[in-house]
């Protein structure tokens, strides 16, 4: 996964800055492999966490009952979690500014 994130070159900590923005309703459709969707998600979050990429997880699920597992995804990748309905542009801009300053 290292090379696929940046093209041909691996990520260089301290030199490269990336921001992953995941926008989803958190509802699983199909898995990537033979395992469950949750197993696939856990495996991907471990890979992302290992890369040290800054992340924003934006939950677009609407309605009273929230079945999304996106808060756990955000926690697993050490990202910031926001519900889109409660999102404030100033919070996102502040997070991006913080990443750029690194």
C-alpha cells in the first residue's frame, strides 16, 4: 500500500504531508475480499494508521438511528470524526492548517 498512496515513491515522514478525507454513510455494501466488510475495514484502518496519514472522517448518514461504524474507523486511524450535519467549516480549515504547519 505504501507505493500506491503516492504513486511510485513511498511516503517520507517529515517531508510529505497528506490528508485523507473519508466521506461515507458508514453502511457496508460488499467486502473487498472473502472476509466480512468489518474485517476488511479493520485491515485497511491498520494499514492507514501505520502510514501515519492525517485523516478526516465525515459521516453522511442521516436520520434518527445511526448505525454507522465510522466513529470507530476514525478512532482506529487516529482521525477526526464529524457528522456532516454538524460540520463547521472553521473546524475543517483549522485541522488542515494544523497539518500544513507540520
